[in-house]
C-alpha cells in the first residue's frame, strides 16, 4: 500500500518595488520584474518499505533517491529546501546583474 505526500517550498523573490542603484551615478530604475514565485516541490512516495524522493532543478539527479526511514526523508527534505533557496538566490543575482548591465552605463560589482 503506497502513501504519497508533497512537500511544497515556495519562495518569493525579495524584490517588490525596489530599484537598481547604478554605482556610476544617481540613476534609479524600476526593478519589479523579479516579484515572481518559484516553487520547489519534493515528491515523496512510499512503496514496498522504501521511500522515493524526487526534486526539481536536478537537485537529486534525474532518478531521485530511495531511503528506508522517515528520518532520512526529513533530512533530505530539509536539504532540498536549502538547495532551492540557493537556486532562487542565484537566479535573483543573475537577473539583477542583467538589469544592471542593460540599464547602467558602467557596471561595477561588489
């Protein structure tokens, strides 16, 4: 008998009505396009005394992983949550760099 549950970790980008500050002047540009939600869902199923865990973004590889205890499931779910948070942060940093490159004449990074 199989039991299924989903763990949903949604993260909102930290930008709402923020602006990009260009370091080479007082230019400010609207930066609203990052107010999007990224969903990171771990699919967990139990079958034949084995838990199967799959996660998006290639975090656990294509085939996912199999574990035998609820403690292992909880540990992996926590790991997936952290990895998803990193993916969201990377995406935001890349988008911010793109906007700075597009709208600021000289871009200098910290």
